[in-house]
C-alpha cells in the first residue's frame, strides 16, 4: 500500500485532472444549442457523471512517466468518450436493456432509442477526433494513439468482448474463458490508458511493458470487483441495476470462485499492480493512489 | 458530357479499383473465423455488396490529381466502412426498421439486433484504424484524413443529418432545410471523398476548393436522384424497400419540387459537377465518368 502522504499528494491533484477532462469534453462536444439540438443535448447528457477512472489512469500513468498534463488531455478525453459511447449502446433495448446508469435514466430512456444509437455513434467519432486535433501531440503520437485506441475498442477488443459476453448468457464459462472475455470487454480500454500515456511519454519498451502489466492487473481486478459489487451492493449505491449477472444467468468471478476467493484474487491483483508501479519509478504515487482508490470503491 | 473514349478508359480501371477496395477490406476486417466468430462473420456480411460509389470517388478524385492508387486505398476503404456502419445502424428497429439492404436481409435480420449494433460500432472503429495503419501515407496525411473523416461522420455531419432526418418525419421542410439535411446526412460523406483525395495529393487550396465543389454537387444530385428513385423504382431494382419516404411522410425533392423539376435540378447539378471537374484538369476523365455513371444509375 502507498503511504498516507503520497496518497494525499495525488488526491489533491485529482480534482485538477478532472477539471482538465471537463474542459476537454466541453471543447470537443458541440454546445447543446447546436443544431440538431436534441442530439447535442443528449451527447452531453451521456457524458455527465461517472467516476472517470479511465481518464485518471491516463493522467496517473502519464504523471509517473513525467509527461505534462496537456499532452495527456486528448488521450484522457478519448478513453472517456469511448467508454461513454459503449455504455449508451450497451444499455439499449437490443443489448442489456437497462433503464438506469450513473444514477439517472439511460440515454434511450431520457431521450429515445434512435437518439441513443446516434449518440453512441457520434461519441465514438469524437474520441478519434479529439486525438487527431490535439495541439499538444505530434502527428506520430496521434497516429500511434489512434491505432492503439482502435485496437482496444474494436472487434478484437471491447466490442468483441461485449459480443462474447452476450453469447455467454446461460453458459457456464471456465475461469480462463471468463478472464479472456473481460480482458476484452473492460480490460482492453483500461489497458489502453497505460499505452496512451506511454505513447505520450515516448517511453521505452521496458517501461511500456511494465506499465501494461499494471494496466492488465488493474483491469482484471476492476472486473472481479465489479462482479462482487453486482452481487453484494444495492442499486442505489451502484447507480445502475444491481444483481443483473444473476438475473441474466452470467458466469461471474464470484459464481466460479466463490465470493471470498474472488475478493482474494482481486486483492492479489491490486498488490501485483502496485508492485509493477513501484518498479517503473520510485515516484509512482499516482499509480499507487489509483490502485488504492479503485480497490476501495463501493460502486 | 464526357466523350465515349474517356468514359471507356476509366471504365476499364473501375474493376481494378474495386479489387483494391476488396483487398483493403479483407485486410482490415479480421477473418470470419476469428473469435467471436458470429461478430466477425456479421462484420463481413455488412460490407458485402453495394456499388462502392464513395470508394470510386476517392480513386477518381485521386487519379485526377495524379495520386498513386496505393495512397488512396486506406481512404477509399475508410469511407466505405463508415458508409457500411451507417447503413447497419440506420436499418435497426430503433431507427428505420428495415428488413432489406443491398437485396439481402439487413444485419439485424440475418443475425440479431445486438450483433447489428456491435457490427456498426466495430465498422466505425475500423474506418479510423485503416487510416492510422496505412503504410502508404505519412503521419501528417493520416491525421488530416482522420480529422476530415471524423468531421464528416460525426454530429455535425452524417450522424447529425440522420438525427435531423428522423426529427423531420411528418414535417414539411423548406427546400433550404431539405438541402441542409442532406448536405449532412449523405452529402458530408460524399464530400469527404474529395477532401481525402486532396489530402493524399497534398493539393493546393484552389484545387481542393474546386474538387469540393464537385463533391457537393454530386452529393446533392445523388440525394435528389435517391428521392426520385424511391418514388419511381421498385423494391427489387433498389435492393431496399421502395416508397419509404411517402410511407414515412418525409419531405423529398420530388414532393417539394415535383418529379420533373427535381429531375431537372439533379441534371443541372451533374452538369455543374462536370464543369468543376474540367476546371481542375484537362484529364478529369475519371471524375467525368463518375458523374455520368451516377447520373445513369437506376438503384
């Protein structure tokens, strides 16, 4: 575990990073009054709320590698846009059919289904746009980032994981299958936060590999924790429907390992992530803080 | 009108360009046997068929500017991927709810709704990926192309036009409103084919502006023709449901102008496009052929 002093230190920077994110989002999304107004209102609605852990990971990884925050802004914004688009589409009636997200009606509930489809589509476009128009990155970095983000988001990454997840309802998966599913569905976008920071830093391959190991451990631990929270937390705390996995007859880490063993596995992965962070730098406070912060979340 | 000899000349190159497109598509889309198989099968299904007019416009515009075909491949593939994604999502039950596309069942009919949502999402990702990984373009060109494509595809372009179109059902638009709607919904992606070719050519601003004028004329003429065909052609010829505009109480160019005047307007726009093409180069055979070819289409 990181010491109290370093934890406090990064804690004071988190709100500044979240403000940077908000400014980037505000700059890339057209004003809500832009024609077509309903679409642009809904685009902003879809990006409100949330914990922005992925953006914070970009900043934390970048800070650890000594990158100026302005060279991380586009990447932080891009991963949040991809994440937001995936939530809007996952919640659609044709997918998970969910009414609640981040404690509020989902986009297709607050607006309508057609708008929600288009909102997801436009958010994805904006993710690539924000990288392409960044004034702080050189063209080589932009291209590498777009390539990494596309690989993480596409049919071999997040979208592929979502497809496997839907096909796996009512099936009992092996632990290896479940880990592979989540490495794509949620892991790929968490991992890419580390890759984007490494690109912004022009990091060596060794540093990049270690940072990716941190990202993979956090990604898997995050998902195990998600499964645990789905089982033990209530809907009000989660801000989304609780108990969904059981209702959809999905294999989860608690269902395969038991609740206690699942929690132990997540604990071990957070420790492994912290060890990876420490081996990158003696000043990995930000990555250590983030591991602690994610480990302690209750929603 | 272009002379018979130049028409024949480009005609012989069309099949070579379409083969290049097919190779690019085959390279960017994972094999259908890739896990998750159903998703990857559906991704390829969604890209089969079609006239590939947008890809041909990239090649025709690039050829006119003296660009090697290999520096146009990624752009041609990217616009077709964006087009294919937009069709898959437009056909969804939550949008136009269409069963037929390119003479075959739509993706959500041939597979299922969740798969169709994910297919559209992954195709859009691939469009940006194919530009980012091109071996024939330099990084500055890739970034400019990604930026142009994002602007054309996003909430200020194609997706915004689709939102306006859906909001306009049962409304009578003015001609200016209808033109503005289609400048976004179909025009933006046709226009960007010219912009991408100009970027590949590192063209001067004057050339780029004239080429854009060609693209805007073709885009609007194309849409007027689409409205005319929806009214006069049958479903078998169109390969998609005919008579939809009337059924959905949509304003169309024939409904606002009358059928004959709409046809005359399209005719004048095709002439204007040809004049723009001729003013770019004395060897604009490809662009002239394409204007003729689109003008003569019956579906």
